[in-house]
């Protein structure tokens, strides 16, 4: 291993909402760094996952920019998310264009391809969810997309089953320029523990409330304190836009918010490797999506 030179580079992971970008980043890293839900546009800020590929051939650190899905923005939050996605692609050593191969409606996809066409970075097409589609239409789709943009390479994977992920990771390691690693060996994400804790709670909000709660919600950190007994005490605020949403989040006699908190606490305890005491309260703020402070907390640039 010592004879293999260190290499390190940036890979931007872009695509339409719900293409499986976060699932792919988690698979490449080998553990959970990005939240995943069936709802589109779950990822809001640009989050870096850090994958290692160490073998007789590679000693590579692959920094993966998991970007928000690119879509037609309407609100300020939408515009900031799309700006973060394209910013994540700048000066990357490779851009992974992740496509949900099983999705029939590809209107958003073609808009992204049009913008991607003239970018100078190395472009790799990743057809995801190949376990859900027959081989023949898959090859037709690949041919169609390569006809629009001359992708340098094409990979067929299933991020959820890990099929093809190892081959993609090895190829990304090949592309990383020689140079020192940017992060310590044991670091898997650039997200702070405070932000990661909020993201885990937000994921549970989406999972447990499904379509009952729209995107008019976020989770903010209040405090994060290491106790002397080796546990951590976390206080968070679930912010919603309307008073009418409060009973949905709280549930009957507070049962829903309790279940959300318990699921988030359990997962956080596993991720952090220590006991977690999680306290959540709900706040109504109609204008939270226009709060500069909240944008800074989740790593988004303020856009007009």
C-alpha cells in the first residue's frame, strides 16, 4: 500500500430529483452520509461525502458533492438549491450524471443535459435503478442520452442493491489526480454533527408524515452538548409554515413527534457511537423559507 501514491479529487453528483443521488453517495462512501426519502428534492444543501478506494492499485480519496436535484425553481429555497447543484459541479474532476433509468417522464432530465452540454468537466453517465428495467430499453436509453451529450463513459448500476457500484468507485479512483488527501482517513462527510443530527430528524419527518407535510418545513439546531457521562444532549426546532400543520407534526397527544424523535435518536446514537438525548419542539414561522440565517445553517447561498 505504501508504494501507491495518494490521490484526491472532487466528483459532482448531479441529476433530476429522486434519481438516487444520495443513495449512490451513501453506497460509494460505504455508510450513510446523506438522508434519503421517497420524496423528491430531499437533499437541500451541497453535502460532501468522502469515499476511500484503497488497494494495490489505488490509495484514493474521492470527495463526492451530493447536490440537490436540479428542477425548475419557483421559490427562493428552490433557486438556492438549484444554484448549489450547479456550483457543486464547478471544477470537479468528474461529473456523475445520475439518471433514474426506470422513470418514464424525462422532461427535467433533458433540460439538465442541455445545460451540461457545454461544461468542460469530464462527464460520466450513471444509469441507476437498472434492477427495475429490462436490458433492451436500458441500452436504448443509454444510446439516446449519449447522442445528446458525448459522455466519456457510461455505467449501469443499482445504488440500492450495490450492483455495479464497486466498478464505478474503482473507475473514479482512477480519475483522481495525484495529491494529498483533503480529509482525515476516518472522516466520511464534511457535515458537522449538529447539521447531520438535524438532517436525520428531517428524514424522519419525511418518512413518517409522507405527503401530509409539504416542503414547508425544516429542522434547526438549538444546542448540541457533550455530557460528562459520555452521552450527547441535542435540542432541535422543527419549523413549519402554518399553524394548521402543527397537529399533523405533533400527532394525537404528541404521539407523532415522539415517534419521529425516537427514530431519529436511535439512528443518531448508532451513527455517533454514543447515547443520545434528543429534545424536539415545533415552531410556526410563515417566513422561514426567506430567513438568511436558516440558509447559512444548511449551507445554501442567499439568492434573490
